[in-house]
């Protein structure tokens, strides 16, 4: 069986497992007050180019989104997202569970535009009736998006400018951040994110760690007492050093970016394999998620030897499917797929 | 100034004020444990044809929606609504504040259809991924809708049947219920609502009372301990007898239906006045809300002597506006409007 | 039957009913944007001596407490209260429903002391473990307390000073405020509350209105967008002018203080009646709630002709009971009680 | 430095690390739908003697408590706990964040008694006023408690009986369960817990795993759709197989009980060391937490070479401290302590 259904199938990168094996029998302080976390935070502050950045390590993506958004928003405030945003669809109402409305905006291939956001805000504030509605105070975007697409620096800057103009905060979900940063044509850097976002997270689970997401807050004042809020959300890992050790490893010798590059390279090869078999991707994704509309007969055949996901409902004759690569994809996986497509 | 901006401009029907003046200097038990509430509940049980119905009196509409929906839904459950549903737009996130997602479905003139609901549910349960999503367990519709339209008995029965088939509860927001029941062509009765809905409310605020909405639960088992839940939501009126007295009055000698008929009659006259001036309503609403697209020049002129609401943003040349009548509208209001339109 | 079980048995003061009868058939703008509310707010600003005070009108006490506390607290923050505080016991978890912990402190006759609060805060911050606990950010006290006692100005100033020192806000529940202000020996004024509290409310329900509580925020910055938060809590009255009219009346010609004085005078007479019958009050309450420990035989006899509440469980031989007077108590009530006690 | 400050200082048991190193480079299905989880669940069902038990794996203790309690309670319901209960003190309001009140009862050495619970419930339901209060529907106890003490089977059965009589559910926090089960004198088995509790969790973090707690629900009907609720709480681990692998290992060849025994044995040796130095434990704890009141001079000396926690505030002359052992404590640790105490 070849696996292309998601990018969190494997455990951690061997470099992490190696260090973990050594560290496991030594005592470590709890809750992230340990040298690994300290070092990892310092490396991340360096990488995002902001020495005032407040770094926190959480366990998973939905948890990070709910904890962050729930802590940023107060009272009757709401978050804006693309209709396809992960927080709107696949998080079982985790944001609403913190008491806040998720407002959806039209999007293209998973991307929100500054114009769409601005139009919403202009309409919202056009007269006095807004005081009866949830007040938008945060924009959520993902980089890359749920469709594998990425924002250009110019697009990101435009969104950040709209946010600033209307007093909204900007938050980027970076569950697959490395695959976006490593994409061909990408002109956004970690330092750009550090500069433009009030908050974002650097995803570990899908890019080489056992688990773990590193939250980057522009400064401590973005969310005072965030540590206690994390605890209240049940998101505080007792053995926080596990996160520290993993992120220290990822941010040493460029391992995080290396994992990103690997995933993207395999994706481009997979794409080529499909193209050669006559199937063009239906979204122009430069990252590790690739989407194709395939005849159901082919899908049925592939399913016997490969795993992948349906994207939307099964059609009459053909259906859209998603193939995902990762840092752990192998030559064998790709060649196996090539053979299946023949 | 003539007022057509909403149906809660006036205080209460004179019959209520009269009884209130008498009752105010006598002592009454608190929290709804008084003879007025007992009598009002009995009259409502009679009117809805269900002697097991559990009746509760709350103060306002948003409060009632949030209290009811928050009490019916558990854990990761969600409510389905038309995009234009009041709970989705004009309640400042009151439902999400109870921790539950509001899922919007496409609608026509404010109405959901059984087909649209069923399609959503079929898609939702089509494969195993639903376990990562908010689980739909309640359908919210309004009667009449925010566009003044009403459901036929056949439509309501179809929706109730879909709900039953997929184990969802059905809840009807009756903020303007009397205006719907009194509409020409309406074939839905209070007894139908009592039979088809798990819960609905009979709106008082917009139909003749100072305030107050009467919640009708099909049985006590729909929401155990609802009284305590109402208290927890801050929705329990200390002087509950004020609600009892008002609803007892409304359900004596047909006053509630009479108020409904008055509001609808004035609306039909208003509609005629517009038609004669050359403006057709843009929604075929048989109730007390009427929508027209008028030239901005006319709107500007009207605004000097009448109040009404914009429905959506102001257009370049013309805009859509809403005119609302009520039990308290007068001949003078209608004739004043006729004069203005000349 | 004579009624001493609570102070919200009657409707509104005749002056209110009179104005209401006039106003009910005129149209008024919704949601508190009307001349009555404007006038009432101006009168209250005047009375509390703070022209920047932000005034909001809500419907009931539990609602006001939950709305206010939920809006002031963020994230993992908590409110401190006496164990006997209304928010801890008789609000069905309304505060916790907003996601915040209610932390109880030891109290005497319903009163918290600055020392007790300071000790709690000193202990709380004594080492680093506080970051795992709910962070106290608000002190809740009631004036008068649930035991009828009142704070001296010196005590209030000491509490306000501790709050300031540790960055907590101070909130006073004034459900029975007039009865406290009118108490013999009281040296606290509305202006003192306006000066010392970040927020408090002036109770109407128990002091002469049909319903309604006036929230006084020291400034708009205490809770930005409080109007929208009120809406989200379902606490916004559509016909807000009902609140405005009532509070305008109460703050015209000293009616609010007059109602307070009436309730206190009747309480002092009731106390005298008990003393003459040989029963000393068990709490030295100068306000409209009086507590006595009576033999069960007497209680049984009284219950046949008077209503009052047990305070705690029934004892073997004797039990503690509460008698409450109000602005609507009559000479006949007191004399009836005197006769019963003979 | 010798470490006795807590039992989650080390990583995982070597047997776990070994298997993890093998599994890390193989693909596994996400979210707990993998053979490890299936096997672990089967082993746990076997161990608790209930083949209908519903098993879920979460990451940490506070998370598990909040997720479980939030899912069990509805509406205005509350949980009862000892004042010293972990959910009341050290979880930053995580339970209240789910909207439910934590009601504290008096306790002895961390233990609740059936009598205390019954008295509370009898008082609660003594008259009709309970409908204004949070309704107790769950009892939370910890085994062992925060003071290291354990319940006897008879005590547990009595508590379970009270719960049944008053329609409350019983939930046991087993963060340190193995240390309780392995305690000398303990007569409670996993099968007893499976029989008496509606829900409990088997703690991994403190007993040999990197992280992870195994929730045992008596049946699926205790919490319908718990998987989705876990997701909504952000508590669902993407690589759920990490939990499965760890718990499968712990429940193979008696490793979980073996870890428990190790921790307890070291604790008894530590206790002996203190006794020989003249210090009696102040709580009769048969588990891995031991409490002593020591002179501050000795504490100051010890702190230079050992870590341990203060239990309450530092006293004038002496203070109470907690020493904790675990499966990873060594002979060297104990002997080092003995040397320090000389």
C-alpha cells in the first residue's frame, strides 16, 4: 500500500528520535521551563527576526487555533475566515466552543483577498446596525491554504494593511508552513510573517515532529497571561521539554526548511507523474497537496493499492481527489504510483 | 413623522395596560409561580392542542433563541439555519456564546426547504469524516421569516419529517407568529406548530405586549430542568407575573390573533398604497413586513417624514427598503404615506 | 396573608405606572436610543458625580451580574466574592456559564474585608505557581449584602485601594442599593460609589420599578462595545425606553431615595415589633432585610398568616428566618405582624 | 541535584522508547484509528473487566478532566469535588471554561466521604429553592488523592451508592492510578473502578509514558459522540497511534502495575529515610507522594542539592513540603537524600 492520504502518517524525523532516546531517562523541569524550550524559543525568535516575540509550544493544530483565537477575541468579537478555512469546517466547532462566531468570506482556491476583507468591513461599518452583530477583530488565513495554494508577499502585505486600518489582528495558521516556505515561487519568509502577523504558528506535526506547534506572538502584549490561558484550555503539556527538544532540532542546521523542501519536491514529482498519465492538477498548488479530477474507474483501481482522500462528494463519472506528500515520502512511493497510473 | 421601521415601537395593548394598572399594587409570587402564569400556560396549552406542553415565559427574542438553542444542544452539536436567519446575523453571536456552531444553508426569500436540509444531512453523513465536524442536531426556522414569507403546512411537515428521519429537533422562532398565522393564504395553525415542532415560541414583544415571549416545549423531556437553565442565562424575570398577565390577556377572547390580523391588514393596505404609486413589492410577503426597491430620490424625500429601514446597502440609483406595520399602525399612518408617495 | 418574603412582590411605584400608561401608545425608538434613556442616563451621571460614566439599562440582577462580569473578565481570569455572594449561590452558575471561575473568600455577615482580599492576593502571588491558576481580576461585593449589612465608606475605600494595588477591578451589586443608601449610619453616597467602583448597578426591580437595573461603568473604556456584549447575552430589551422611563422617574424628585427610606423605615418598625415580642435580630442589619432565630412553634403559627423565608435549614427546636420589607410595605402589614407575635 | 518535585520529570519507560523508535518511520492511520489503539483499548477493556467500555486516549490530565466533565454535564449542571481537588485549584478554571460550576465540599486528607456528599445532596433538595442553583450531577474524586491517600473499596462503594441514589455520575481522576493500585493496603482493583465508576482515566504521563491518559467510559451511552467532543476541545492527537503504542506497551506483561510498584517502593524507602532522620510524615500516604513538616533551616540546606515542593506557604520556623517518587526514581536518589538528611 502506498500512502498519500495525509502528511501526518509517520512519527518524527530520525534526528529527533535520536535525541529523544537520549533525553528520555534524564529529569526535566515541567511545563516548558527547561533548556530545550528556552533554546528552541531563541532559535525561533532569531528565525522570525523579532527578539520580542513570545513563543509557546502547543500539541496540535485545532488546539492551537482554538486556544489562540479564544485568547485574542473578547466579548462579542468574531474571526473572519475563508469558507474553506480549517477552523470553519474540520474543527468540530472548536472556535465556537470558546464563545466566538466564525464569519466566512468568499475565497478563491482557499485564499482570502484584501479586497474581499475590506468590502466586508466597509459594509459592516456602513451604518449603525453593526452594534447588533459580532464584531470582526481577527483575520484567520492559512499558509499554505487547505488547497495547497500560497499567498504572495504583496497579497499578505495588503491583508495586513487592511487589518491594521480596521483594527483587526492577523493570524496565520501554519500547520504546513514549511511546505509553503519551500514552494517554488514563494517570496514570503519567516521574517515576513514575524513582521506582518500578530500571531502565527509553525506547524510541527505535519513537518517532521511527533507532534507540536510553535506559536509566535508578536509580543507579550498580544495576549497577556497566555501561559495560563493555555493551561485553562488543557493545552499545556506536562513534559513541555518534548516540544522544546523537537523544535530545537527542527531549527538547528535548517532541518525545518529541509523537511519542507523534501515534501515539496516529492509533490512536484507526483504532479509530473499525473501529468504524464494525462491528468492536470485542478488547483495550481506549489506545495505538498495536489488535487486531481480522476475517472471513477481509475479511482477504484488506485484505491486497491494506494490511500488518498476524496475532496468533496464522489461524482457520477469522475471525482476530485487529494494526494499529499511529506518529508517522509519515498522514491518507492512515487514510482509505485507511476506504475499504478500506467 | 410616520413610523414603519419596526413592529416594537409601541408599548402594550390597552387591555394589558389596564390590567397591569390594577395588578401593580398587589403582591405576587416571584419567578412565574403565580396564578397569571398558571392561567396563561393553560390557555397556551389549550391553543397549541397539547396538554403535556411545557410553557416558559422569557423576556426577549434573542434571549429566547440563545436560551432555547443552548439548552437543546449538547457538546459538539450545531444548529442549521437559513443564511438570513436572525440567529446568524443580528444576535451578536449569542448562539455561539453558548458554545455551538450556527451552520448556514442556502435559502429562498428567507425560507429553508426540506430538500436543502436533507441534501446537507446526506452529504454530511456520506462518509466517516463527519466525526470531525459539528453535528447538526437542530433546525431553526422563523415563521414568518425575516423576509415576511411563511411556510405552508406541507412545507413544514416535510421539514419536520426530515428532522425526524435524521434525529434533529425542529425549533420555530415565532417573534412575529401572529402576523404569520393571520396571513391570507396561511394554512398553518398553532396546533400544527404544537404537533410538528419540538419547540417554538409565541412572540409577544412585536404583537401587543410590553415584552415577553412564550416558549412552548413539546414536553418536559425536551429540556429537563429548563427553569434552572433559564436562570443561568439571566433570562428569568423576578416578577414573572408580568409575563403571565400579558399572555393571559393575549390568549383571552382571541386578542393575540386579533393583533395579528390588525398588523396584516395594515400591511396589505400599505402594499396597495405602494402599488398604486407604481411600486411592486419585491418579495411576495403576506405578513406585516413589506419590501420595495425605490429610487433614491424618493427615499430621500420619504425619509423626511417617515421612518423605515434599508434592507442591504444603498444602491447607486435605487435601494431596497423595508416597511413594517403592526397592531398599533393607524389609518393616519397609511394615509400619511399615501400622501407622501404622490 | 401578610408578605415579608421578598422585596419584589409588587409592580412599580404609582408614578411610574402613570407615566407608562401615557407613553404606551406612542412610538419610541428601540434598544435604548430614546429620550427617556438619554434623560435617565444624564440624571444618573449627575447623581454619581461622573460625567464620563457609561450608563446601560438591563432587565434583571442575575443577568446584570453575568453580563457585567463576563464582559470585564478575559481568558483565564476570575472573580472574588464572599461565600454568601449572590453570584456564588443563587444564580445557577450564570457566571461560570460565561467561562470564569468564582473564587470564594471567608466573610462576616456577608461582608468581605480588604484584609481578607489582600491576604488572598498575597498568597496567590507568593510564588510562581499562580500561573497554573485562575487569575483574580475582579472583586464582587454587594451593597447592602445578602445579610442586609452595609460597608462603611472607610471599608469601601480600603477594598478599592487593595483592588488598585493588585490590578483588580471593583464591582458592586446594588440590587437593593437604595435600602443601603437610606440606612441609618450609612456614610456611603452614590458619588462615593461612582468614585470608588469600576462598575456597579443601581437596582430597580427591588426598589420601585417593574424591572430594570442601571449599570454604571466608570468610563466607556472599562468595557468597550458593552452594548454589543449586552445584545450577545440576550440582555438587550427591544423596548429599552421602558427602562429609561422608569429610571428617569426614579431619579426625578428623589423618588429612588424615597423608596429606599420607606423600605428601611418599615424594616426598623418590624425590628421593633420583634424586639418587643422578645426576639433580637441575629445580624445587625440597618436595611430592609431582618434575620431572627425563632422557635419552630412560633414559625409554624406565623406561616399560617404571613410569608417569609427560611435562612438555612430548619433546626430541631428553632430556625433562622428572614423578613423583608420594601417601599410597598404598609402599616397594616406591620400591625398584622405585631398581632401575630402576641 | 536529586529530584523529588514531581513524577513527570522523565520521558517514557525504555520499553516504550524502543517500540517508538521502530514505529516512527512507518505510516499509521490518524486520530486513533490504528492497530495500536485497537489493541490497547482491548487490553484495557480486559483489565477493567468490561467489554462494553468505551476507551479514548487523550494527551494530558487537565485536558482529560475538562473534556470529560464538560461532555458529561449539560446546561446548568455542576460537579462536586473536594476543596483540594485538582480541578478546583490547579487547572486555571478549565472546568468553568466549559460553562460549569465546580462545587467544593469539605474533605479530609484529600478524600471526600459518602456522608459529606449525601449531606450536601440532602440539603440541596430539602426545599424548592434548588431550582435557582447549579444542579450537582457528577462527583469528581482522585485516586490517589492530591495528598497521596487512597479510598478503600468500601468507601468507593459507598460513594458510588450515594451517586446512584441521587442520579449523579461518578468520575475518578487516575492521574497517578498505578501508584494507588500498588499501594500497601489497597483493596481496590481496576475491575472495581470499571464496575463502580461511570468514567475514570488511567494516567500515563506520571507513570511511564511520554504523555497520554486513557479514558474509560462505562459504555458509549455515557457520552454519545465523545470522539467529536474530544476534537472540539482540541484534545484529539493527530498521531493517535502514539497513545495506542504507549498504552499497549503499558498493559502488556503488567508494565503499568510494575511502574506503580516501583514508585511506591521508592516512596516507602524515602519515608523510612525521613523517619530515621526523625521526621514523621504528616499524612499517612501509602503512595508516591509524601508530606513532611521540616525546619526551615533543614529546608534551606536541602534545597541546595534536591528539588521538592512547598505545600502551602512557608512558615515562620518550619514549613510543609512534598517529596514525590516515581517509576524512574533511583537507589542513588534515595541514598543521596539519606546523606543530605544526616
